[in-house]
C-alpha cells in the first residue's frame, strides 16, 4: 500500500450481534467465526515497524509530510506463546554446575549436562527426575538432540561423545572417541536430508571437526584446516557444514565429502559462536509448534513422511534466498554472511562494548539477538543486519538467550543469577525471573512454548511457566 499525507483511516471490521435471553443456549459458532485472521506486522520503508500508529512511526523516521512512503506488511505466527511468569519446579540432583540444558524437538523431553559428569533426563509431566545417565568421565560441556527427538548426544571435557536413549536413559552403541581435546559443540544432520538421524558433527579444542556415524559407532571423516580451537559447528539444510574457530576464521565444508568450499574472514579476534537463519526449523524437524495444542507431542509417520514434512517446513522458512549465517566474536562485533554464495560479509554489526557470547535468529528468521558480556542483548534485522534496539536490565554478563516459538518474546540468562523475559515489539522488560542462587549458564524455551528451563552454578534446574 502507498500512503501519502495525513494518517489514513484504516478499515475497521464491525461485528453485528444481538443479545439472547439467558434461558436460551447460544448457537454453536460457525467454522468461519472460529478461524482467526493471520496477524500482520506493518513496516514503513520496510524497516521501521508500526507499533503505536502510522503517524508516530512516520514522525520518528523524520519523513517529509508530502513524501510517498511504502508500507510493507508481513504475516506473523498465527499462534501466540504466553510469557512465563513463575517458577513451577526446582529440579535438584546434579552435584555440580549445570552447563547445558535443552528440550527435545517436540518439547516432550528435557535433558541437562553437568560438571558432575552425568546427563540427566527429566519427566516434564511431573517435573521430576527420570534417568541419570553415566558414561562420561569429565564435565559434560554440550548436549544436542537429534531432530527426530529419539536420541541425545553429549560431549565432555575428556573428548568423548555418548549417544543416549531418552526413554530408557541408556547409552546407544559405544562411546565415540577420536578427538584429543574437549568437545566444544555437537550438531546433527538435518531431518530432511536424512530421516534416520544417523550422522552428527562435533567440533573440538584440538582444532578439528569430525563427522560420525552413530549407528556404526565410527568416524566417517575428519575436517582439518583450522589452526586453533574450533568453537562451533553448524550443519546447514543445504548440506554444508559451517565451523568457527579461535583462529578468527569461519570455514564452509561440503558434508558429503568433507571438501572445504571457502574461508570467511573479517573478525579480528576469536569467533565464539555461529547461528543459522534456519536453526529453529532444523532443530524442530517435522514438529510444528503451532500444532502443539492440537496433536500429541510426537512426530509420527514413516521415515519418508517425516522427511517430506521436515523438507516442507524447511523450504517454507528458507524461502527463495539461501541460508544466512551470523558470527559473534571476542572483537565485540558480529558479521552477517551468505556463506553458500559469497565469502564477503553482507554486513558488519557493531555496537557491543564487550565480547559477544551468543547469537540466535528468531524462528521466523526476521530478527537476530546477540548476548554479550557488556550486560545487554541487542536486536538486529535478520536480513540486513541493521541495528534495531538494545535490551538492558541485566547487571552482569548475559550468557544465553532463547526465542519463543512465535518470535514475539525472548528470554535471557545472566551471571547476575536472574532470567528476564523481553517483549520484542515494545523492546521492554516483560517479566523479571529471580530464583537462582548463582550464575545462570544455560536457558532454553520449549518448542511448544509451554516452558522455559534454566540451569547454572547453583546445581539446580528451574522450570518456568506462565
């Protein structure tokens, strides 16, 4: 639409009704009444979102009165996730700090990894301990669910990787060994590329990346090229592997044969973290968060049906453009890349005054959040990298953030021992969640939107609900 001059009068949908006596029963609503219209977000010039009114937005842009301004709309998630507001359970059992925690793709299972060398699975129906899995001999540093939700991989400081069955808590196959230093990240092959969820990639402080076959329990290939510790590995939906390193580079590899495609350079210090625009849809596989309240929380069907559904979801989120990659570094900056096409960055994102600890695209890929040791979270445009706003409220370093499935809320965990829920539309603090006795190292929002989990130095996991 094109608007000129004064603020236009937007169409108002009126609903006619009549009062019925209390003794009469109301007629059942027609199917048309039950259908909710798709919520839309409006942007002036494609950049400034209309929050209060068009007049306020245009005035903030400083546009001329007689200027012709394009107003672009974009559909939002039909469902809404309510902000968590209270701690419903404090899950005790770990005897050392909780370093990582994650919900399964359907939100049915919850797992945590700790400095006490164990992986624990928790029953979300009763919010009580379910299984304690022992197999590691050192701190469990990272955990990752397979996109079908049927396996969990964990990596420890003793360079070992274990695969677990969440139903029984037992180890699947043998321990994967080969790395010579601790495991920094684990990532599974996307469901739409292989519905068996058979392969995973791991990065290590030894400077290498390994691709494993978890069925045969062996290393398929070793990717070497980085000269220092590899900090993160991502398995993209187009069959490419992306790795970041303390050697200040990001490398792109073909997953099928391990050939290095290109090296992305630009950072002046360690690259700490990576995020793909399709991370959320790759994580949830064939599970649709919008159907969580309609269908059972499980992915059912044959492997081919799951693969097809996952591919449809991936193509819908990815669109016609290639995947975007963002990197965060100790040099206080972020870079936005289109790594499948070009080794030059799309944008350099500056504004943080301390190292960037984590970056994360919103599920709809429109926004990008970065958590930093400068006590703030910054929100950026996910396509252009333009700075949008800063979320301030923490009084110490922000370690991790997690988006709600509808991309409207963000939760952050900090070394100040609190979690905070942010309303992205207003850019303001929605809910302050104190309760931990020490630093919060890990936080995750379940894909079905029902719960937030946090874990930290006080050895406890806490479940937060609305």
